[in-house]
């Protein structure tokens, strides 16, 4: 069920403290941690504590938490002193989503060319 922790979800396990992560920020509604396979010098994931399968599902069910994720993504960029950065939500396998828990990638610290991928 949306919002409920999922036993097989890697990010739900990180939120619960069952799997270690390098946490850089936490709020009542979000957790931000370093990606284990960084694609840029700064690569931090910002996730809602509540489980939602992707960004669209999160926005539909909990728009205030979706806003929190974006706010925290900017806070991560500020904390990391990024002059410029990219915030990415991959939605669906064809877009590169591999963990089915909504999350934003905060990427920076190098030139990020367009188009991506």
C-alpha cells in the first residue's frame, strides 16, 4: 500500500536503519544519502520516508512530501556548495529507475551536458 514500508524495498530498509547509508540530511519526511554508484562528484539521493513507487505516485498521493523532496534536494545542493546542479527523477525502467521507491538524484560537481544519457 502506498506510504507503507515495503519489506523488499532497499530504500525502506535504509529509512528503517536496517541497511547502512552515508546520510547527509534528514527531516521528518525525507532522508538524503550518497549514491553508492555516483555518476558525478556529488551524487546524493533524496527520498521520502514513506514508500511511493515513483515520482508520479508520490506527487499524486502526497504532494506536500513531493515538495519536501524538492526542497531538500536544493538544501543538499546548498550544503554541498554546488554552483550548478541537476535534480533527476527517473520514473519507470525505461528511464533508468532501478529502485521502486520515489527518489530524486542531486548531481553536481562537474559539467552536466544536455541531452542526458
